[in-house]
């Protein structure tokens, strides 16, 4: 009896300790954005279908599992894998807004370089000196009428007739006009204003798709003899971006040389990006674990602000810009998860969501030099770099995101020509070809712990040289008013993007 009571007490104590350990080891009281807290499998027991719950599921090394908490199922979380790509896509969105701003800076510089100096006007596409004012030619004043001779008393008879004849008025003097040459007034010396001001605005839109493949693996002590099961994963992202930007700047000329100038300004804007990431996991051993799918949608939106400057002297020019995108990130995912477990493979559906904030800070600079080829034809080689830093707010770790940096370098050339049509409108057509590469990518996603650190999209982008082509039309209407439209395409292995921009500028 004593031994049985002691055994009972030991059993109760063991149960209390085990329960305490289970509660203490539970990673979450609620489900995470990418894993359910409980996975349920339908199994057959004595010929009956019953539900088997696996509690304590959490994200570990890229898989949803409850390692160490009883029977151990495991499943790839495609949504967690896709979420880590959000840093790559956020940086791509920031690069798009930076390119839009850089295009406006280039257009402002071109507009100022094409502007006719004070005292000149554009005639048939060329700046010609204004003709001097000419004094109006006036007729000389009319001479006064001839004075009448004093009259005398008339006499009768023949003498009176003679006297009357003598009193007739003298004929008027003949008016003689003398030709005078126009008086030329010397033109005043043109004086440039110390500062000129400009405002501009533009709208833009872009579409981008990325495709990449990679391999991950899941493992656990209760299936496949503890050996990992490889899974081939394909990731597809589709994103669309729209936004606007506006700027205000001032221009000063003659700083160092007679023909140089400096434009400095501020810009503001707003950007909205919507993206979809789909993943498909194909098992290498369907008898252990099946195939899985996931769909993650995310939106990035918020304001932008920045400063910029461009210096030009003759054929040389340099641009620099600093910009900050203050974005909110919201995401939601739906998964058809494929679990491997002690009772065989099974599927489990799960949906989750999460949100955070991100500050994208960008500094970009470009150097350019223009060569005149033929009349109205020129080529301008260009080279530059762009640095982007990501700073996430609260909740980012739950989405597999962390702060990161990226450095992109680019080089190429612009070719342009100008023509005049319809009421002296100057149209400049430019074709730009660029090659660019993300030479440095650090952070952006959590490399270990709960996440596998296998950012398939980012890994596929590393070391890839991409190409970009831009066709632009700029219209100079005179009186400081101009506008532009452009289209661009970019891409490379696993990447294709296209977009367009349109804007208007005015300077005074």
C-alpha cells in the first residue's frame, strides 16, 4: 500500500513537472504569422477516423515544427521564405523612386543648359540676340500758314479793281519732307538674375516580376529516420508601383567659370507598392512529405522627402541626391502546408498576417560628360552609385526581417538629338543604356534562428549584372515651360521590369 501511494505521488509530481516544462517551453501563446500553434492530422485508430493534434508548433529553421514536444511533425513555411524577400523588394521600390528623382534632376539640368541667356531668344532652335529697339519714324511738323497782307480801302473804278487784286492772299508755301534714317538705340547690357527658381512635378508607374528557384530541407526525429528531406522551391514575385514627386529648386550661374551653374532643391512625394509572392514546394520524397504552396500579398506605402543638387560646367556635370522613404508594410499570407510526421504525411491550411514600418534611406551620385558628335547630336557617358539602408520598426523580427544595406553601381551613356517643330517647340530625344549591379547586399532578413536564412530571391540577384534602357522625349515650349515623357525597361536573368514617367517643369 505504501509503495503504491509513493508511486502515485511520483506520478503526480512527474505530471506537474512535465506540465510546467511544457508550459515554460511553449514559444507562443498565439499562432505566429507563418505557423499555426496547433497542427491537426486525421488518422485512423481501430478503423475510425480521429483528429490528432500536435500542439506547440513554432517556426524553427524555416520550418513549422514542435521539436521536443511529443510527436514531431514538420512542414516548410513557404510564406516565411517569401517574407524574407520583402527586403529585396523594398529596396527595389526605393531604387525606383530614386531613379524617378534622378531623371527629374537630369531634366532640370538640361533645361537650364538649354535656356537662352538674358538678351537672347530662341529662333529655329538657336539662341539669337534680341534685335535692338528702333525709334519710330515721324513726319516733320507742318509749317505755319503764310500771314495775310494787310488790306487797304478799296477805290472805285479802275484803281479800285487794281487795289482789290493786290489784296489777294499769297499762295501757301510748298511743304518739303526730309527723309530721316531710323535712330538706333544701343541695347542695354543683359544682366543675369542672381538666382532663378524652378518647380517640377511628375507621376510614375512601374511593373516588375522576379523568378528564382532554390532548395531547402526539413528534418525531424520522428520521420525519415531523422534524415533531412530535400524540397525544391520556386518563388515568383509580381509588384506594381505608382507614385508622384514634386520639387522646388533655385539656380545660380557663374560660380567658378562663366558658363557653370549649380541647382539645389528639395523634393517630396508619395509611393504605393503592391506585391504578390507565390511559392511552390516540390518534395523529393512524396511518401514522407507532400507538395506545398503559399501566397503572400504585401503593400508598401508612404511619403518621400529629400534634397538634391547638380553642378554643371561646360560638358561636365555631377548630380547628388539624398532621399528618405517612410513606409508602412502590411502583409497577409495563405498556405497549403505539407507536414511530415510520425503518422505519415498530411496537409494543413493556415493563414496569417503581420505589419511593421520601414525607413528606406538612399544616397545617390552620378558623374556625366557630354561630347558633341554632329550638329544637334551628342553622347553623354555616365557612371554612378547608389547606397540604400533599411531600418525596420517593431514587429519586423516576426516577419523574418531585419535592418540591411545595399550598394548598387551603374554605368552607361545617353545619346540625344534636338529638333524644332510647331511654333518653335524644341524637342530633345534621348536614348539611355545602362548596366547595373547590386555589388553589396547585407542583412535585410534574419539569417538563422527561426528562419532558414535562405532568401532565394536575394541570392538569385547577387552577382547578376542587369541592363536598363530608357527612351525619353523632352519638350521646351519657351518662357521657362517644359515637359517630358519617358518609358524604360530593365531586366536580366529571372528579372523583368517596365515603367513610365511624365512630368512638367517651370522656371522663372
